[in-house]
C-alpha cells in the first residue's frame, strides 16, 4: 500500500511538473514585450500618434517633406503593385530586423511603414519604436487604402 501511495505521489508530481512546463512561458521575452506594449495606453491609442492616413501622406508629398516609405510586404506582393516614391525602401517584414537592414533606416526622418492592409505595419512600428526609431509611423489602411484614395484624389495632391 505504501509503495502504491509513493507511486501515485510520484505520478502526480510528474504530471504537475509536466503541466507546469506546458503552461510556462519565456519570462525575459515577456518583459521585453511589456516594455514595448506598456507604452500603448488607452490615452495614447486614442490619439493614434503612430499612424498616418492616406490624406496625410499625400499632403506630406505635396509639401515636399523628406521622409522614407518602408514597404514590409512580401516580395511577391511587392512585385504586383506598390509605392514608387523616390525614398522607398523595400524590406520584407521577415528580413527587417536583421542588423544590415535596420542600418538602412534613418533615425532622423519619418518612416512611413506600409503593408497590404496596415496590420503588419502596426506590428513593425511597435517594434521599431521600441528599438529607438521614434519617427516610425504605420500607414493606416495599407496599399489597399492608398490605391483607393489615390485613384480618387491624387490629382488634388500631386501635380
């Protein structure tokens, strides 16, 4: 009986250890994510300080502002359609955080991050800002929104 209790205890302890391992997480990585996302308070998100709309982008072009468009879409997406602004960098999201690619990004100019719909751009901007690229902005709506708006109003902004 005593041996059976020990076996049950050992089995229970082993199962609890396994459950603990399954539900554990990388605490250091969680701390880094906390440092990034803790800045995104409801007050900050309400102001949308990290976003640029199509209208704002077209006004920046019209005013002759010096900025960079960073296209983070896949090479296949870039091959179909994309921004042709003179200061466009095309670095897919899956390659962006390599040291040689981060070194291509300016720290002294606005960086407008573009993807297809704006979702990947939001993630990239969060990471870039955490790395110190304080002038990184998500292009809200992505290339899809840009194509719609440019089709309607480009002649009002770009001559």
